[in-house]
C-alpha cells in the first residue's frame, strides 16, 4: 500500500449559524488517508461523519482548517472528478434502465458511445450485475439497487470512493453479502475508500483504518489501524483479533460519550 496521502485534513472545524444559536458540527479534525486505504468513520448520529465526507466532496466548506483531496483543494478535486460518491439511498432514476442510470455521469462527461458501453459492462461486472442492463430500478431488490449506485460511482474510474452509509437501510443478511462484495471490489480496484457507518462489525470487517468520532462537536477520539489480513471471510468476525478491534472501537465510542 502506498504511503501517498490521498486525503489530508488539518484542524478542520465547521460551525453552522442557525436562527437562535451556533451549531459546532466538527472541531479540530485532522487525519491523513493514504492511497488504497479503506477508512471507516464511526460515531453516534449527528457526530459529523457525513459532514466530513461532504467537506471532502466540496459539498460543505469548513469554517477553519485545511484539506487536500488527491493533492488538490476539494473544489479542484470535484471539478477534476477525483471521487465517486455513494449516498445512503441509491438515487436511481426510475424511468431509466440500469445501464442508463450507470451511463448518466458518462453522458455528462461526454465520453464516446463506445467508451460508455465498455465502461458500463466493466462496472456492472465488478458489482456482479451482468445481464441486468435492461431492467429498471423497481425490478431490483434494495441491495441490487445500491450495487447499481456503486457501479455508477465507479463508472468514471475516480481514485477515491466516498460512501455514506450505503448499506444502513438493508437487512443484516443482505448487508453481510454486500460487505463481502465491497471488500472484493476494493481488492480488485485498489480504490481509496472513505466509508461512513453506524455498525461496529461493518467498520471492523471492511477497514484498514477505523476513525472513531465523538458526539457533536465531532472530534476524532481514536484512529485504529487494523492488522487483519486483506482477504477476510465473514467468519473472521468470530476471531480474537476481530473481537479485540471491535472492543477498542466500542471503548472509543464510550469514551466519546463521556467526553466533557
């Protein structure tokens, strides 16, 4: 794994002005994420996990601090299409086929027809949805729809994949299957992935690094580098190393809740 920083944040804080008060969403967040890492952000609701992801994506601007995304400002990275973004809901257009949904960013970027066709086939193969090109979103399960959303984010081959609780609304069996598929996808593509989750087992299973965050204002309580092997069957969740990492995450969350 390269030590090249793909995302570098230094002393990031973000405050929102409301009608009756100021909301401190993030406070003094600093972290470096290297090329090829799978980094999960975990913490209670409202702790700023998604806000930090949105700052990386230039959907929010920090009040204080500096951040670089693949050597650029977030705005430059957005314009250079340096990342793909997977939201909590698939966000597919119901009147477009699966292929047409995946095609959308490629059309906007004005790829040639031949290049679009090749990329659609490649990314649908990566998420194991070959043969579903002519189906519509309503004909697919929730898990399959989210895989289409991942394929769309991968279609223009950005180095960074930002994922905001993509499996949060799915049942445990489907979630396990998609965790396994996502891990395989990461190993195949070597993308740098930033992944927001509320699930301790999901964070530990997927990640090379786990960032534990406190309640608002969001601060980093702990950064855990995982020693688990890259090849991870689901059964690894029953092993002592996995359980020890999960316990450290749990302790970090507990510490954050009692932070004064």
